[in-house]
DNA sequence: CAGAATCCTATTCGATACTG
DNA sequence: CAGTATCGAATAGGATTCTG
C-alpha cells in the first residue's frame, strides 16, 4: 500500500516532527523526562501557548507521554514513548550536526 | 563560544533544514542530482514559488549546489554540497522512519 | 525551462488575561 | 504550576502573470 497522502515518504516523518519546536522539545526530552516549566525555561523564546500546542500534537501522534501527578501545585511530566525513542538516533545526529555547525563540543543539552 | 542565538544547539540544524520542504528536497537530491522540473514533478503539491524559495535558502546555507547549463531551453541542476552530504545519514534515517510509519518497504525514492 | 514579481488570503503566532 | 481563551499583527503561502 503506497500512501496517497504523500509523494515522498519522508513527509510522514515531517508530519510528526516537522513542527517548529518539536525537534527541540524531543532533544530535551531524550536527555530525560521534563516538566512543563523545565521545558519553558530551556526554550525561553517559546510562548506557553506554542509549547503546549506542540506538546499536545506530539502526544496525539504517540511520540511523547504526558503524566499528570495529582498534587498541589500541579505537576506534569513529559517523556518519550517507545515510538519517540525510535527517533533517538535521528535526534542525536541532528544535535551533533547543529553542534558541529556552531563550532561547539558535541553537547546537546543546551544548559 | 556558546552561541547566544540559540538556547538549544539543535536549533542551528533546524534553521538550515527546518523549512517546510527542505528535508523532502534533500531526500530527493541524495538519490541523485535533479533539475528544477524533476523536483517539481516529485512534489506536485508544492508551488514553483515555494520550491525556488526553499532551493535558494538551501543554496545560501551551503547545503546544495545550483548549476546552470547555458543551453536553450535553460537547464538547472541541483545537487548536494559536501555540507549537504554530511546530512545524508540523517536524511536516510528520516526516510526510513517515515517508510516504517507508513508500513512501506524502506525505499525513500517516492517513485 | 526555470524562474521572478505581484497580489491577496489563510494560517500562524505572540501578547495578554484568565482558570483549576 | 500548568495550562486555556481570545484577539490582533505578522507571516506564510497560493494563484496568477510575466520574462530571458
């Protein structure tokens, strides 16, 4: 079955991780689970609206898990699903490529 | 030197290949040099304007070469530069990931 | 063939305010 | 803390026309 939706198969990949901030989010999550506020701090130029939008889409597409802890104050943690883990190699390479282009050590944490 | 432009280094990668159709173009070019019209045929939903815009940006960023043959009718060929070649592994993985998600054989040619 | 230029609409996105 | 809702400005992107 060739999908009629895409002309080039890689479009299926882009539909999932092509969002403006999705790869950045995933690169952060591949280093470990993160709370909403942690992601915000790591990406100060991204508004809450944008961030939650991208997170919701990633969740819908089965790439990340959203875990709500029933506490006060609220706590929500995001993590990679298995499907998300299957992107790890791609994410690592993309991070390394960016580092190299910036002339940095191959460290993608951004911290 | 930590770049002040990005908070997470992978953003440098996205600045180069994050454009809406850039990865698709690169996935086509990694299979061999292509003329403008060949790219158009391979991506029918993309307008000429969009296509040439993305091509120009990729050229400006040193990812692809634009070779003009002085013929009538005009002929222009696009190919990966060495910098573009350094993306090959990422492109291959992204293609394979999309194929897998579509349930296809790992063939990214789209033909 | 391989675009560039123009016009115009649809979508994105930021700023701000509000909620459980 | 972790969001949602609303509104307006900016931008992206399609359709069309023109050119060497």
